[in-house]
């Protein structure tokens, strides 16, 4: 006898399932919005001027992982320095991480995410 818990127990009715029997997952109904209230998302943001960092920061405080395209300000050293300092502070505030992932892309991750700095390369 196999003990079921959580979603299978709620939808199948019984708390146990006889060994060798199967559940038809196609007949199970799921509430589409259940659990989505605190769902995280991956967002893509474009920074055209330094003032756009405020909107990007709000997304990180909400718990979203933000990929920032800063192509428009990449040639402005002062803006890049200020943006880097602000994003590091936001990452520290939310307990997350920030890292450059491409020439003009930065990833700002909330708490619970760590950005791996090692690239995965094929061995071909």
C-alpha cells in the first residue's frame, strides 16, 4: 500500500493507493490560480536612463528575477557606476544576487536564487 499526501490525496479522495493501481491524472481537476498569488516571474527590463533603475528595483523587491538590458547606457561610465552600486544595494537588501551575464545584460536575483558564475560549455 502506498501512502499519498498533498495534491493526490485531495484529488483522489483516499489517503492510500493500492500497489499496482494507477491514478488517471487526466481526470484530476486543478484550480488554475491556486498557488499563483506568491508566484515569482522572470522579467526582462530595458534601462534607457538611470531613472529606470527604480522600476527594476521594485521588481526585485517583489521577488521577481530580473534580466536587465543596459545597452542604451553602456557607454556612459558614470551611469554604469551608479547603476552597479544601486543594483548591488538592492541585491543586498533582498538577500539576493546580482551578476553580469553577457556584454550588456545583468541578472538581478531575489532571495532564494544564486547566480552561478561558471558558464556551461559543450565538450565538443
